[in-house]
């Protein structure tokens, strides 16, 4: 499978990419290489392969989640642009 220059330009427009004519030919070659690689992957028989859920076989390797206060209430309000005693002041959203 390969693509042409017009399709590349449409994809570039949708992805908001800009490149000059010299890089356009290089990008077209790279895109065609990727599409050819995908075609090779389609030839593989994956009927006996289970879907991959995690990239690693290890489970629950995260740290223990312990609740704690890292910033006090007063410290949290220090950088507030507007505050009213113990609360942040925000613009009214609903009528």
C-alpha cells in the first residue's frame, strides 16, 4: 500500500503540519514505509494471540497509597488570586 503527494498534503493539513517541498518528498517516503510495514503486519496470523492488556506481566508495582496532607489549608490559599476568608473566590458560572 502506498499513498500519493495529494493524500500526504491532506493529512498534513488535518494534522496542522507544515513542511517545505524538500521535506515533503522525505515525508512521503517515510509514510509509505510505515504503510508497507503495516501491510506486512496484516499478513501475520494472530487468531491464537490474546489481546495485550498490560505491557508488563508485573501487577501492582505502584507505591502504597497513604493519605496525608502535604499542603496546609492556609498554604493552599497563599497563591489564590482572590479569596474570601477560608475559600477561593471564583467567577459565577450559573445564574
